[in-house]
C-alpha cells in the first residue's frame, strides 16, 4: 500500500516526490477510500495508454518498412519477367510484363 501511495503521489514518474506533487497528490486523494481506488485506476490507465501508444508506433514503423520492401520486390519481379521474356525473344514480352505490373497495381489498391 505504501508503494502504491508513493506511485500515486509521484505524478511525473520521476521516482521522487517534491512538495508540490505531495500537496497536489494529497488533495487529489482526500476523501473516502474510493478516491484512492479511482486514482490507482487513473494511474494504471495512463501507463497502459502510454504502452499501447509505443506498441502502435512500432507497428506503424514496421508496416511502413514492409510496404517499402514489397514495393522493391514488385519492381524486381517485373524486371526479372522483362529480362526473361527478352532473353527468350518472346513476342508477348510486353504482355507478360504489363500483366505483372497490373497485378502489382491491383495489390497496391489494398494498401
């Protein structure tokens, strides 16, 4: 209970309580036990929000990196198809290459 009280009074999570935090915290916790319970809930909720924001930020960065890699792979695949078609002297080379590019553009629409 003492540690929980300390964490509730330590509003800026600095692991130290200055006079202002102590007074503000005591005023905030003044009242019946329900006020302390609610303050515990608020503190936990704030910490969880911060953790969720970090996770979402990391996921966003990863998704952008994956999207960039997919774009690069699409370009490589199109170049390989073009090169193979040209080395075979395939008269349908344009068709093969454009078909691959159409598939790539369709997959971009879902992003």
